[in-house]
C-alpha cells in the first residue's frame, strides 16, 4: 500500500510512504490476516502524517482513489488523523 501527498496544481509529489517501510515486529497473527493489514495501514497513515508535519503540511484532501472508505483505507485515514493531519 502506498500513500502520497501531491500538490495537484504544481504536479509535484511532496511526500510518499510505502507499507514496506513499516516494521511490525513479531506479529502473533499470520501475514495474510486482515487485522495485520489494517494495523500496517494505520501505521502507514501515521508515517505519512509524520512526513507531512516535518514539511509543515497539516491540511490535506483525502483521495481514496475510488476505493470504498472501509477496511485498510479507513485505517490509513485514521492513522493519518492521529498523526496530526486534518482532512
């Protein structure tokens, strides 16, 4: 899963994060379990928020790219909000 902050007017990517950057440690659930995927998505949201705050970005528009707002997409958004981003 990817998350990007893009300035549409300038056509520039301001920050990006990938789920491979997340270290979960030793999970008690298997890698295919949806709970683990949601946890990784939540942590990815927090990571992209951390990168945004470092660049003094606080407000963003959340574009879910046509995906429903549930599951991993929702977890990503909740992590970003907890990390300090405002949608």
